[in-house]
C-alpha cells in the first residue's frame, strides 16, 4: 500500500518586497499529506458534510526583516511555521 499520511513537510517560499527591492527564499515547515475520508453514496439534504484535511495542529510565527529598506517601508514579513499536523475539519475562524 502506497500512501502519504498527514505530516510535517519542509517547504521553501519565495517572498518579494517591492518597497525594499529584494526577494528572498524562506525555509519553513507546513502540513501535507492524505487524510482518510469516506464519501457517502446517498447525501441527505438534512445533513452537513465535510472532509478532513491535513491541517496545522500547533504552529508558531517567525519573522524575517528585509535589509536595506528605505525609511518608512514595511520591511517585516511574518509567516507561520507548523509544529505538528493532524487530519481535521478546516477551521475558518482562525
């Protein structure tokens, strides 16, 4: 059986600051993989349906400060770093 369960994954994101005239690549962690789901054949109009997806369970934020920016420029970029993952319903309230 070949499957990729929900787990931490190393990723790189590229961030550009037009104000500071620079572009950087940040290495961080995210959640990626498959979550078991079962789709019903019959869908009742009385029930809500959702699928579990691979989500951050715990996370923190880190900050990168662009160098050589003009005074008053927004030189700070904050990004999430996943600490743990699980299969759960997407929380749109965050």
